[in-house]
């Protein structure tokens, strides 16, 4: 299935615009290259540069800000490499931009499986039920506004929350009822690997439903939705760095 040209153009403009408007364009270029999981060598070959040192110099700040023509070549090369790999990143972006509701706050597939213990550290989370169930890793995450999910999500739209795989963490924010997110999960045939309640402790009914479904339930004390998403995206970047062969330390516990 081909990707809509309009989605490709929207993503290209977004990347180019962010680089141009950034106070540190080199750092922004590096961020997007790593999001696409492309090495400096592969990118320089696609751009037909004389050496990967050109990319390295821009990203490190050793060269001055790139011009618009270079940025255009940079963006097109990233998109072409992604398309050659099956348009994985472009499709993820399309899912987010084409979502019919605002219930889905963030949705990403990790480039490598991420240990649940690292997920808990990143979001200041604690497993409150089914801790003995052996769930070692997740392959992605979805952050959902539970209020909007109840108001707007149909069965098909609920399925969109699972992205490319159900092997993920389903993270609910704005939880007014300590049981409602688990009720949403309970009535669906699709089940995530773990469920996360953000800033609202699961009540006895939620715990009981999670135990019935044999789903680990995590309570996250991340101070805000913005901090929650920021920490998850940092975990995503760490996973990308590992995939690219860079040495990293486990993500630190977030602070209020």
C-alpha cells in the first residue's frame, strides 16, 4: 500500500521548517536522522556527499547553518531511505495526522523492544497488579486521553490505538474514573501488553479487571501529560541510539 503524497509533503515541510527555525539546526538535523534510524554514512551516500564528515560537521556545529538547498536534499534523502525500508516512519506519521479524533496524544513503535522496567523508570511508574506475570518487553506505546476516548472512539478507532502491534503499553491520561480505562480494554478483543494509568491510581475494580485479563497494570506519577510524553519520546530516542550502535545508559527516573 502506497503512502499518500500529501502526507509525504506535510512531513517534509515539517522537518525542513523545524530545521530552519531551530536555534541549533545541526542538533535538529541529528534528531530527525535518528528518528528515521539512518546512519550518517547511509545518509551521506543517499545525498551523494563526498564524505559522511559533512553531516557530522553540521550536527556537531563545526559547520555553519546549512542553506535551504542542503536542507531540501537532507529531507528528501531521509524520506527516500524510509520509503526503501517500507515507509515505516512515514506511516507512523500518517497514523497520527489522520487520526479522526484527538484522543490519541502520542503513538510510536520502538525500533527495538524496550524492557518494561525501563518504561517504568521513564514514566515514574509502579506495577500495581499482575507483577508476577512475565512481561519482559514492549514494542511500542500509545498515550490516550481517556475522556476523549470515551466520547469519540468507535471500535475501528480503538483499533488504531494499537498502531502496528498490540505488543505495546496503552497509557491512559485524564482518568476521571479509576476503572473506566480497564473497562475499555475489557470489552475489546485487542489487548495491550501492559496498561498504564497516569496520575490516577487504579481502583479496586480496575485491579480486579486487570487480574482477570492477566494484564500488568502500572500507575505512573509523572507530574504532567507533557512530561509523560517527553519522557516516552526520550525513551524512544534512547532505543534508536541503541539500534544505531551508540552506547547509552538506562533512562533516569523523571523528576517533578
